[in-house]
């Protein structure tokens, strides 16, 4: 599992709190440009107007992408299945 946090302090805290888990990696960065490698699933926990191309490119066949779709007026949860 890869977690991504934009804020340096929160990323550092996440790394400390999860360091005992060998299957978890926390990175600091911007989700619009971060390359997580190939993924079976992605949960994007920020409001966006559309999925980023890199998210769709890195989603494996049959993978799932869940994100909050925000159009400036309201937010809806959206899910995409990559087949």
C-alpha cells in the first residue's frame, strides 16, 4: 500500500506511525504528478474535478478508482472500474 500526503508534517507523522508495517509506504508529494506504480485500487481523498491521467494509466485491468468529484458546487463520490 502506498499513501501520499501533500503536507510534509503529516507525511512524516504517517511514516512514523506506520513504520512497523512492511507492506505500507508513505510518500510526500502532489497526487497530480505522483507515480505510484501499477495499482489494483486507488482511493483519492481530496476533491477533484476529474481523475488525473496518471491515475488511469497506472490502474491495472480490473482495478478500481474511487475519488470525490467536486464541481465547485457539490461533491459526489465516483467510482471507476478499469476493464
